[in-house]
C-alpha cells in the first residue's frame, strides 16, 4: 500500500485559531480527527482496489482525498465512497461500547462521537461532491444513466438553494441558522469544483505483487469494437481483476489482442478518448 501524504492548507490554521479564540479547540480537534480518519478510509479502500491517490489535504471545511482524475468503475466508486461513512459509523459504535464499559469516558468522548455522527450522516446526503453524491452517481452509472455526475450536481444545486432559502427565512424570523447557510454555500461551491466526479486513477499492476502472493487475482477478457474509445474499456475495469482486451471489427472478427501488460501500458500512456483502432498496433 502506498504511504499516505498529508497536506495542510493555510485555512486549516485559520479555523483552528478561531476555535481556540472562542474556546472550542477540543471540539475542533475532534472534528479534524473525524474527517481525517474518514478520508483515510477512502485512501485505504482505494489502494486496496489498486487505484492511485496523491494526498489528503486538511482545510477549513474538512479534509479531501486528492488523486489523478480518471474514469472509475461504478462498483469501485461506490465502495470507495462508502468507506468514509462506514468508518465514522464504526467509530460511533466504538464510543458507545466504551461508554457501556466505562461510563465516565463519556465526558471525554462525547464531542468525538458527535463529530463522527454528523460527518457520517452529512456525507450520505445524495449531493455532489459528498460521498452520497458519488454513491448515487455510481448507482446511476450502473443503471446505464448518461452523465451521472451531472445529475448529482443538479440535485446538489437544488439542495443548496433550498438550504440558502431556509437560512434567509431563519434570519427573517430572528433565528439566523448560520451553520445551515455556510453548509449550503459550501455545497453550491462544491458543484463547480474541477474534479469531474472522480479522485482516483488505476495504479500499475506491477506494484500489487504482495497481493498476488497472498490471494491471487481473477482474469477477465474484455471485447470491444475498434470504433470504441479507451474510456469505454476503462469504465468496465474494476481494480481487483486483471484484464486482457480483444478488439474486433464490425463483423466481430478479431483484429487485435492486448495482453494484461500491454493493456496496462496503453491505459497509462494514451488519452482516455483515444479510439481503439489507433492502438491496434500495440497488440498481437
């Protein structure tokens, strides 16, 4: 597994300083730990499925796992997205178990429990770029929907505008739900982030030698016509399988075969929109 790289944005220190100023430093640290472990869960699952990640970045509004942006198989996207909320839910259960065993620990772990509970629940909202939005996108893609991320973004805009409307109403009635307003604004800003809905790219299969030694891997053969593009192939590839590729013509006659190593080299070396007929010469 790759080593995790951590980057800290300047806004993180601003947030922490503000928390100290208002005597909320411990609560802020609990949330920071919760979001870091949340992103670490994404990192671990992504690596176990042989996807490459770059770093985890801590900022004012939480943590984000960054990587090379490419097509991800919908099954893998769902697994990676679910890992964060599942981690938060597991930590909540651990806190509950600790309280049952040692009730006095409640005083020290209540904030950590609330941080994980809120992180897990909020991230399951079907909004982009939250985990729920990525899960919804993966499900829509499996159902054959075109542009699943676009649908998730539309839902996010609707939820964000609704939240801002409720915030304005709260101000008018003298309640001023600032947290709701900030959250809704962050959702709307997230819609325009340039992640294209994905945060992972497939790693070289050569680095998975330890996994082979322990469990082995299954091999599958993909068959595509030469007018398809490389992106069509990548969308069918899951991280825990090996693949070779058969390229056929319109009469389904075999034109070219790419071995596992050849296909890996092509996926890494060529743009995702490359027509398969342009890579026929790289096979046998």
